[in-house]
């Protein structure tokens, strides 16, 4: 497994998590095109079947923004979600809570020459992940591989159109611009597709 690329908050690190899932692929799309579809959460369900009934709580959408809160159903479970990291067009992460579990999901888009490496990682903790860890981890990595590959295909057709209605960012949240040179220098190049899940002991 490749080293983690996510900026984990202390409560969500892979160490000690019940489930840690890692998936990646590469795409000929630019990070900007990939980002435009990744933050267009209102449209996820049109190209990612594991997303259902997504509703923004503080804005009309359709895009995510710093501090954005939304509810959706994924893996058959209703989840309340908050965007915690927002660094266009390279980093996005959110925390989520559901009955009996908490999770943290991070995305990294890394330009590599004419390609972009897409990495998504998730940790989960709680009673439900502990009870169903051996089944849940396989399903998470399977669905997330479908997600990264669907994102690549969608962005290779072009960027999402600008929304007609712009979400209003949370006034207390901030956007940290990504520094491409720095990101490229610290993250090793990889080009293969992969998906792995680990259950730390």
C-alpha cells in the first residue's frame, strides 16, 4: 500500500481506526476538471450509484465549499457530513457521522505530467464498523474504486459547467490554496490503479 497522502485530524488517523480504506487511479483529466466534478455533490448520484438522497443543509448547492454541511445516504446508511478541508484543486476532505459510527474521507488530486493521480482514503470508527468490519471494508474499497474511476471518466469528458446558483461558503471557514510544487515534491509518483483496505488491530 502507498503511504497515506491525507491530512488527518488527530481523531481520524488510520492508526487505531477500525477500518482504513485506500483507493487510487490515474486520469488524463486536469486537477481542475476533476475538482469541478468532485465538488459538484448535487450530481454525484448521476455517476456514482452509492450516493443517494443528497441534500445540502445550509445552501442550495450544487457545489461543496468550506464548512459545507450535507446529508446523504451511502452504503445504505444516512450520514451527516461536514467539509473540513478544501484546497482547490488538490485536496478535499469531510467528516461524517451515522448511527454507531464516525468517519473521515479525504481526496488528493496530484498532477503528474500529463496525468493526474486520484487518491481517496477513508477511516471509520465505532460500534457498527467493529461489528461488520470484514464485510464493510471489502464493500468500501469496492465502491470507492468505482468512485475514483467514474470521476476520472467524467472529468475526461470535460469540466462541470459553472453552477447557476452558487453556494454561500460558511463565513467562519477558510480556503487554503494548494501549492502544486510543494505537493509534487513530497508525494511519490504512482500510476497504477489500486484499492486496498486495512483493519488495524
